[in-house]
C-alpha cells in the first residue's frame, strides 16, 4: 500500500494503472482502524490491485473531490474511472472478493457499473437484519450499516421517511425497502 499526500499526488499515481483502490481513513476512528486491518489483509491476499491510502486528517482535498462524506471509504477505480465506493469496515475475504468482482473484466471503462449507495438500518438483536446483511455480502453488494438502537437521530429520520419503525430497512439510492423483500432488493440492485 502506498500513501498519497494530495489529490494531485493521487492523480499522478493513478495514471497508467488499470486497477486501483484508494482507501480513505482517519486513524483516530475505530471503524477506520478496523477497515485498515481488513484492507491490509485483503491487499496481501490480492496483489493484482494497487492500493493507495489517504489519511483524511492530513489529506483534505481528495474526499470533497469524490464527494466522500463518511470515513472509512474504499474507492475502486478501473482505467482511471471511479466505479464503486465501499463504506465502513468489512471482513478481508469480503473485500478481496468484492475487489476481484468489481475490477474483473466487467470493470472496464466501457462496462463500468454505476455507483449504488446502499444503507442498511438495523439493530444488533434483529435476526432478519443479519440475514439481509449476509445476503448483501453474498451478492457482493457493499453497504453502510446504521445501528438505529444507538443512533436516535437516524431512527427518527428513518421513521419520518418510511413511516415504519421496524427493521431491517434498506435505502438504495434514496429508495427505502422495508423488511427483507428479496424481489424488490434484486430489482433495485439489478441482481439477476
């Protein structure tokens, strides 16, 4: 993994590389430290992708440029084009699988996938929440997990938007799916 010091530095290092990942983190954040460990292990398992790291407490021009609002985030590039953003901490095997999938032959410039923002609203004791998150991982869908039992503001906002208090609820590019509705999830995520 190579450190980048600015947007200009990253753009210079990005030039001419087919598959690149940029990991943006804050070392003072526990989720970032968790993600850093997973990225390091995933990078060790898959050396075909060049991984760059940027500490957002020192590098302040990259995340606004790519409109990254939450840390940690892993940005995947294929032939210089941003093709996906994975937020949060995930297991190294999942990241390795996701990077291989996203940056495979399908991840070329002519066939790049659109960026899908997925947020799962859940609680630790909800069995359907865990089933949903496992299903998303099996389908190589990156997501941000919000524990509404700990984030009252997010819980209130979710009730206001969906009219429902129950979990899981999944937000996909601004659309809410209540419960584990596989058909609707497949439709919104374009899963066959």
